[in-house]
């Protein structure tokens, strides 16, 4: 009996440490989440006496796909950019982490450089840099080889290449945290595995595919989630802009903006679920 | 022709040199040869340059006068040390008052967020209670909910309470563990407190110290690294947040990044109809950008070790 009450007391104390979070979660996250779902089915009017809502069923959602010509276009553009950028960010940060993991001098200096964008990259700074046209690799478009590559490829591949060239530095700037996550994981892997593999005659190349990549696999999934989330909530994101613009539009208002934000949330959740699901399934099949 | 005339001894010597050269160039273990190192360094330096290119460009252009900007012969190094751009940008940004305001709306929420994340992380790490797993999963889920979904209800809520335009719009969510990326900070503290040895706390417990006292006098002093890391990240993230800040603060409060976003408009307002001064040019806007990131660059210069270690210590890589 005494044992039980002691256990109970400990759990009560634990919950009291958590109480700020529980209250906050209910007030600032759970309630707003439900309230915005509620608003998304309403026509919201702001009157001097407060907010007035009229239930209009799915009209806001229908409006987004029929009347609002911008939303679908922006959303598709965003998804396409996300699909292009995420793999690049992951692969690039993996390469940088592998390079930094080599026995080289000035490791700290290079790490400092690659993390710098995380510190300074706010929306207005990036907008300014884009306005100055310094976000693409310097004078890359002047090289003849790119002109020929561009003219010989058509359609989708072409748009991908142009997008990449124009935004390469910004895409790379997203990878600061991911590099450090990979690097931390690399430094924690046991060196003996590599020695054993080397004795068995594995080359560097084989070591990477057979030893490094499987050990890093969970971190790839972590980075995938981190990349998708930060990419989709970044201030420069056109979808985010569109939602905020519609908030204070007389004809649309809070109700429509809520509907947009919920659709956006569902799309991100779907992308996360699919990409993480596919990666996890692949990892299970290959490495377990 | 030559090698046929080589004596056996000579050939042996050449063999020896060539293995030595091979070892020197390619390395014995595969990753310590000269060629390998050369490749690694050149890749790192090349990519590093591309990475820093926008910042170098910014620095160079911000010191260029109009003549330099128009002169095609001058590409990187301005002809004179020209600081007029900075003087204009300083005026447009209203630097010191804005900086003080920015610090006010970033440091206080960052402190609150760190303190609360420490308490919550400690609760998760040190106590067992029902639904603990589910609550932890909920913490993680709050990370993936885009702020835009919560934005409108929170805005309505703060509007009712007349908190729009006050720091409380940032501070209140932070105080309850729902601030910007709070989930990450809770996880950092959770990992940190979980790895701390239990023995000290047990000893204090036997001496009759209460749980709260143990937390304040034993756990917190040991968690100083996690506190510094959380505070720094939180500070930088709040600083760079402009979408939420401009909405919650309205016209009452401003931050340097918000002022930078309005840079062109403010410039025109200040110099409208003043024909003696120049129009806005690349140099001035780059100087403005430079001034707005300078405080963060200084902070980063002194604290970069903590930022870099922070990711290590967050424990996501598994201990």
C-alpha cells in the first residue's frame, strides 16, 4: 500500500512539472487547432461587437479549388520545389558531413561556415539577396555547357534545372542543421566496424554503401522530417504568404484562410507520412 | 629502351620509391593520401566559397559608392572606403532603437522558453506517470503542426484579450511550452536530464530535499550547457521570425528583420522629394542587410561552439 502511494505521489509530481506544457497545449495548440477547423467551415465576419460566423459547409474548400485561381497553382509549385529541394538538401548535407568527418585540419572553421546560414537566414535577408541575384552560383549561366544542356533537355527536366540554378545557394543554405546531425552521427559510429570491413578487403566505396549508409539511415529519416517541416513553414514560402494575405481580405477573411491553412497542414502531413513511410519501409527491407 | 638496361638493383630501388610515392599520394588506409586530402580540401573550400558568396557579395557591395557600382572594372574591391551607404542604412533602419526593441522581443521569450522547456524536459526525464508515451508523442507532433494553422485562432484570441502589439503575444505561448520550436527544446532537456546520473538526486532525496528543490539546486546547475544551447537557438529563431512577428506586433513593436523588409518603403519616405540625395541603390540596400544581420554575426562569432555542439547534445543521434 505504501509502495503504491509513493509511486502515485511521484507520478503526480511528474505531472506537476509537466503542467505548464499540458495547459499550454490545451490553450495554445489543441483549442486553436479545433477552432481553426471550426472556422474553416464558416463565413467569418468581423463586426464591432466581435466575430460573427455563419455555417457554410464546404464552401471555403470548394472556393479554394474553383474560384481562387492562385491557391492550387501555388500549392503545386510549392510541392514541386519541395520534391526537388529535399533530396538535394539531404544528399548535399550528407556529402558535407562525410567530408568534414575526414581527418582534416580546420574542421571547426568549416563547420562554422556551413552553419552560418542558419543564424542569418531570415525571410527579409533572403528576399534582399534574391533581389540582388546572388542566390545562384556566380555566373553559372554564362558557361556554354549549361546553355547546351538546357537547350537539349525539354519540359520538366528543364524547369528543374533552371530552378536549381537560380536557387542553388538558398537550397544549400537550408542544410546547416542537417549537416551537423549527420556529422554527430558519423562521429559516434564505432571505428572498429570500419577496421573490420577494411581487413575483409572492403574499399572506401564499399564501406560507404555497406557500413556508413546503413548506420546513418535513421538520421536520414530525422533529417527528412526536419527538412520538410522547416521548408514548409519558412517565411518566404508562397503558400504561407497566400494564407496570410487572405486573412485580411474582405471577401475571404478568417474562415477561408483557416480552410487554406488546414489544407496546407494536411498536404504537409501527407508528404511527411508518405516520405517517412517509404524510407522506413525501404530501410526495414534492406537493413534488417 | 631505358628500363631494359636497368640493373636488378636499380629496378628494385625504383620499385621501392614507387610504392613510397603511391603510399604518399594515395595513402595506406585509403583516406590519408595526399590526393585524397587535396580533393577533400578543394571540395570544402569550393563549396565553402559558394556558401559564403552572398555574404561576401553583401560586404563588398555595401562599401561601394554609386560610381563604383556603375564602373564595370570594379568587381570586388571598392575603389575608396565609402561608408555613406551605412550612414543612410543606419538612418533608414533607425538602428539602435530598433535593435533595442528587437532584443526586447527576442531575449525575453527566449529566456521564458528555455526555462519552461527545462522544467518540462525534467518532468519527462525523471518521472514515470500514466500516458507519458502519448504525451511525448504529442510534444513531437506540435513540431510538425505549421504555425499558420494556429495563427488565426491565436490572433483572434489575443485580439479579444487586447494583446496584439504587446510582447505577451510571443511570451505567453513561450511560457507554456508552445513557443517557436518549443518541442525541440523540450527534447534537448529531456535527453540531457535522462543522461544525468541519478545518484546525486537520490542522495539529496535522502537528505530530505523536496523534488522542486532538487530540480533547482542540483539539476539546473548541471544543465548549464543545455540551457545555453536552448537559449541561443531560441534567441536566433525568434529573431529571424518575421511572419508571426509582423502579425502579432502590428505597428506597436518592430524588429530589425521586419524593418529590413520595409527598407525600400522607409527609404522612399525619408528621402521623398529630396533631390539632393541619391535613389536607393544596391549599395544602400546591401548595407541595410548587413546592418540587420550584424548583431547575429557578432553573437555567432562568440558562441558558435555552442551552436555546433547543440546539435550533438540534442540527443537525436541516440546515445
